[in-house]
């Protein structure tokens, strides 16, 4: 499963909308959309965003970032 799929899967498992994930993680909703649609290179993702997403999704950051 790639990063985009993992984000969407985890979000849906937590019964969150993209807007709710954006609010929980303090990441702009457009950025959340880019992550889910595969429009963003995860190699350029800031560590704090990866941690914020993992925290908001209640999962380990390594789980999201592993290929």
C-alpha cells in the first residue's frame, strides 16, 4: 500500500473527513488532499507533518512512511 492509500485508509478507519483530519493535524485541507491523491512527494514532507498526521490518525509514523 502506498502513502496515499495509507492516509486515506487510516482516515476512513478513524471515521474522519478530510476536513476533520486537517483540523486534528493542523495541516491545511488542500495539503491533506494532495497527500491522498498522490500529488505530493513524501520525500519532501516535513517531519512535523508526518508526526502530526500519525498522531491525528492514531498510528505510528513509521507505519505511514514505510513503503
